[in-house]
C-alpha cells in the first residue's frame, strides 16, 4: 500500500502531466501570434490561462523537489 507521501507525489505528477498536456494542446496560439495570423488580444483569455497553468507547474516542481 502506498504511503501518504507517495500518493501525494503521484497526485502532483498526474496534475503536472495534465497541465503540460493542456499547454501542449494550446501551443498553436503562440504560432498563430508569431506568424501574424492572430493577435495577443484575440487570445488574451487563453494566454492568461496558459500563464496560470505554467505557474502551477512551477509550484508543483518546487513541491516535488522538497518531498
């Protein structure tokens, strides 16, 4: 039976993987902006969400380093 710490670590790793998958699925936004096919304003909501998810990944990595 996994310990509480092992479960916590696995939950964090699962959350990180989900966040990374979401970010990867939205990479096209940066490409569209970089190639001039869209503007930052058009994707402001998504960019804000991307930033939030990237920040959470950083938090998770910091937590995992200290486990």
